[in-house]
C-alpha cells in the first residue's frame, strides 16, 4: 500500500514537471479525493520533499482550498512540514476560523517572517483578526518601514478603503519624461509585485494624477508625464467604507484607484480584486439578511449559531402570537364551521409567498439603486396591479377547490374574496414596507420580512374569518 | 423663469469648464433633481449646445443614470438632440427595456454608425437583444472586419465567454524583443482603447502566452518576448459559460484572460469589468430565486410580471392544500378544542422561519462552494444541534405562553413538544433538501423553499394536532 502510494506520488511529480499544473479539482470544483489521499499519506510519512514540491506549485487559491479540505490536525502538519514553501497568502482565501486556528498555533516570529513576505493588503487582512497582544508582538519583529506601513493601514477603521489598500505603489513626479520613467522602472528593484498604473505626485506626496501603463507604452520617450497623465477624478479617501469604495469602482469601471488621506496625499492603491471580494460579501449580506440570518460562518459552533438566530425567531414568535390572537377573535365561527380552520392557513400562506416575491424584488432594486423616487410610484402601481391580477387568478382557483372540497358554495366565495384582499395587501406591504424602512435609514433586507409576514398573516386571517363570521352570522 | 434657467445653465457651464466634473448625484446617489430640471428645460427649448456639452462631459455610467431618470419622451429627445456627442456605450448601463425602446426608435443606419464606434463587447451587448432582422440590417452597414468580428462573437452561445469578450487585443510573436514591441505600440494607430496585457501567438494565432505591461516596462529592450512572457495557465474557452469564466477569474485573481476557440487560437480577451457584472448578476439570481421570482426587470408590465410569478405561487398553492388536508384529518379534535386552531399556525410558522434560516445559509454555502462533501456531515450535525437547542428554547417559551393563555397546562405541553419536533424537522429539511437538489443537478436556490415549507407545514400541523388528538382521545 505504502509502495503504491510512493509510485503514485512519483508519477504525479513527473506529470507536474512536464506541465507544471495538475488539476487538483474534480468536475464539481472540489479538491480531488485521490489528491487529498496522497497529501494525507505524505503528511503521515512526513515526506517533506513531496509536500514542499506540491505546496509550492499550487496557486494561493488552490492551496487555500486544499487547507480547507484537510482535517484540522493535518492543516497544522502541512504548514509545519512545508516550511517556507508555504505561501501565507493562501490564508487570506480560507474561512476566518481556520485562519485564526492556524496562525494562533504558530510561533509569532514565524508569523512575522511570513507577514514580511506578503503584500501589505494581505498582511493587514491576516493581522486585523489577531488579538492585540499577538499583533503588536508580530509588528515589533518587522523591519521599520514595513511596520510603519502596516500600522498606518491598521489605524484606519475596520472595513474602510484604508484597511483594504495596498501600500506599495509606483509614483513619479510630473516633470519626468516617459523615457526617464521607463528607465526608472527598469533599474529600480523595489517595485510592487504587479501594478497597472503609475501615480503622479508632488514633493509632498499630494496626488496629481495617474498614467495607465498602456499610455506609457504608446508614448514617445521625450513626452512629459505631465502631458500623458490624466487627472484621477475618482481617488478614494482612506476613511471611506469599503462598500462605498466598491460603488465608485463599479460606477466608473475602475481597475485600481488611488487611496488618499484627508490632505489629498497618496497613501495606497485599492485594486479591483479586493473590490470583487467586497461586492460578493455585500450581495451575500443582503441574501443572508432576507433569510433572517446574520453574520455567521460555516465554522461557527452550535451555541454561537443558535445565539445569532434566536433574535429573529423571537421577533417572529411575537408576530405569530399576534396573528394567532386575530384567529382567537373568531373562535366562535371556527367552532361552528371547522372547515375554516382547515382553509385559513392557505389564505395567509399564499399572501406570505406573494409578499416575499414583491419584497425580494424591492429589496434588490433598492440595493442596486434601480428603484428610486423617479419610478417608485410606477412600480407601486405595477405591484398593486400584479397583486389584483394574481389575487383574482388564485381566488378563483382556491374558491373552486374549497367549494368542491366542502360541498359549500359560500365557503368558496368567502375564501376567493379573502384571497384577493390578502394578495393585494401582500403586494402593497411587499413594496411599501421596504421603501419606508429605507427612507427611515433602516436596512430593508434585515427588517422587511418580519413586518411583511405580519401584514399578510393578520390580513389573511382577519379577512377570511371576518367574512365568514359575517356570512354565517357569528359575530 | 426662462431667463433664470439660462443664467443657471450659464453658471453650470462655467463651473464645468473650471473643473470639468460637476457631481450629478445627490447624497442618496440619485441624479439631482435640479440637474434633471435643467436638462428637462433644455430639452424643451431644444438648447442643443447646452445638451451636447453636458452629455459629452458625463461618464457613460452617469449618462446611463441620467437616461433612466428622464421621462420616456425626454430620453428620445436627448439622444436625437445630442447627436454624435451622445456616447452609445451609456446604453449598456441602462435597463434592457429602456435600451430596446431607445434603439428601436432610431433609424438603423444611425445605430450602425454608433455601433461602429464602440468596443466590440459593448456592441455585442446591444446587438444581441435586437430582433434578427434589425441586427442583420445593422451588421450589413458596418465595415467588413468589424462585421466579421461581431458576427463571430454573436455566433457563440448566449451568456458564453465568447459573447462577453472584447475582440480587440494586442498580440505579438514570441521572437520579437521588448524593444520591438514598445516601438510597435508607439507606432501602431489601430490599438484597443485600453489594455493591460500583451498576448503572444504563433503564426496560426495559437496562444502561446502573455506578458503583463508592468513586466514589459521593467525589462530591457534587448530581451526576447519569449523570455519575459508567462504561459497563461487559465485561458477561457469561448464556449464556456460566463458564470464558469467568472469563477476562473475569482479563483486566480485575474484582471483579464485570453479567450480561445476550440483549436486554442486567440479570439478575444475577457476583462474583469465584464466579470464583475456577471458576479453581481449571479448573486442577484440566487437571491431572486430564493424569493420565488425569476428573471424579471423593474420595467416589466403587470401582465408579464404576473405571468412570471404565477408558476411559483401555483406550486405553493398545491403544497398549502396538502398542508390543509393534514389539518382536515384532525377536524374532530379542533371542533372539541378550538384553541388548537388558534395555536397551530404558530408551530408551522416558526418551523418555516427556522427552516428558511438554515436553507439560506445552505444555498449560499453551496453557491460559494464552502459546503462540500468534506464538511457536509459536520454542518448537518451542527444544524441538527441548533434545531434541537432552538426547539427547546422556543418550545418552552410558547408552551408557557399557550398554557397561560388558555389556562390549560396540557395544551402548553403539547405545543412545546410539537415545536421541538418541528424545529428539528426544519433544521434537517433546511439543509438536506438543498443538498439533495444540488446532488440531483437542480438549482437549490429555485426549488428548495417550496419543499422545505411543505416539510415544516406538514410536520408542524401533524405533530401538533396529532399529539393533541392522542392526548384528548379524539382519534
């Protein structure tokens, strides 16, 4: 068995040398089982050479996925055995809990050495989650300039552009020529690992403009930077929230933007890859909030998950009790016509579903700013129209079904009318409640569902049972 | 009034000349009311100069927002009066219905002239929505090379990388030197508007590699392209779905990727700004599907909106009838203890809410590939734990409330037990159903909610009324 493993590993190493990229994923995009088994075996037999070779050739994202797929014990062994072949940037790609678990098990001087090798934005990403003591200890072991840069980024508020920016950039004075700039880039050793624009600054580091690299390459050597640069219209203040910064990127299709301090001095550069992460996080946040879950991670424990979900359930319990007390108003008619108890959840439930459709569209349209004061009236009108139309369709449908089911024409008429009323209430609630919350400065994704469900439950039970009481003369 | 308008416009033009960027947005990120009023006035008085000046200085995104904020009639007047100052790329930033409305009102030769000025990816974006006849007519009026390029892109399947790619790119042979390449870039007039890498191809256009511009700028003139290029590990096949292509970008933090045909020949380049749009669309799709709405737009009519929402409501009606028939099984005990009818929606509803929490987390984790076969068992265990814990918490709570409300200890005990059972069912249904759907190749975001609600409704009513029937001896 061990020998087959060795042979297989041998084969794999060969393949790697030939094409230097073995696909570690299966067709579902998961880390391949046989690859995991090979790594697991190598970890057990402490085959350092094999591990180092494999870890070194993986892209940071692949390495991150591998770490997540390993058992907790294996993760630590991999980091230990791979040594300096392990690219710490991979830790920015894994779940927060796993990242902390790995970093906290490592000696601080080793973390400091790894941090020193990283881009500043990745370094900040790892440092910001550590406790203060560890963070200070690690910072203290870094070279002066590195330490000052990271401290400055860490001083900006959480989730600000300053936290996400890279502090390495290329900046030149406006009076340089294109030729001088190219010569500088050829000679200078201390450049960022990659960059797509060159910033133009005055002696006090005040941002004057920027030149895209393709512009430099198209221009003749004698042209002044001043003449080829464009004034950057969209520098991002370091204090700006990352979500707002992402909107600036989307608005102007930016690939990177200068980050400036309160005096307009260049302090870093924010790149689109960081912004893509922010955009995804924001979209995810809306989805999670609509579903009644907060900021939880898959690695959270039972207790912390339960704790984070209880508040929303508690609010829902209160609204459910409110709806139940509406039913209690009509217990007389239910006692007389028990079919009402059978049918009433249909009216309330369909209203809830229709409302959730309208609410989803509204919340999303508010988030993307597609819904605004210019078209709100028209959209409210449309939703009301849809509510009436669907109310008629489903009123007739359920009316026929109920009439046949209980051999009672009048119960069919009652439920049809109640359905129409509740579908209209659902449409209006589904759009007006998020709009109102948004106006009041409350995130509509968080709070809409509770209010909207209350409206459809109460309206559903009240209209159906109320109509029935009136019809059957039990009031 | 008209004179004030003139003065105000005069003032605004002045400001523009001074800083060439007036903020057209108010603090909510909407187009400013006073700016809209000025444009509206200028449209009415056909002040061509003012309109041309204003339209020309806006970024395409700003122009798109302005178009959306205008009345339908005004939009067309703006396009007509602004003439060639109107940047057609702005149409890629507006709602599909508005885009079609504007394009279809224009003569085809005017559209062709505008298309000829655009980047190919933007041109395809506008052309692909037009009906076949108009599209062919417009293509026929374009220069030969332009036409061939656009046809090729349009031949790729909808939502493929080939549709989203830009067909303009810079490619050089591997034996050129860095110096030769720079000279070529300086002399050649027919370059893409902007680019961040140079591709390396053989005489048959087969992709050999790529060089980032910063690499060119760091290298001395005598180096061969062959020596500075990296082999692109991640070219995107033109037939690949845009969603998959977006995953490749995220996976490897790409800014742009070569698009190749089935023979590995370079046909275009896909850039991160297009990918950001895809990522947003996909996140939005998940959210909309979870909310039971399909591919609808704010500009859709009442009829088409109703039509797109009816299927989901219909499925929900069937499951609601199923749940109602469970209640009907127990009409005897409801007649005897009418409090059951009052309380039963609480049990079902709380189960539905708890399930929607679990389901949201599961669907999102499946979409981001955070949930996979390696951790599924652990996460299922965690959800079951949360279900039991929350079931105990809310069981006790509602048990006490119900017992006090109806002065009946036994009804408190019954609802507490039913709540615990249903919360556990909600947790298991909320995670197992999306997992199962995903395994079966069905999008869990679309179908989960219906099945999960059915589980919690049926379990809620059955456990609560079943327990009550047994306790009160009505079976």
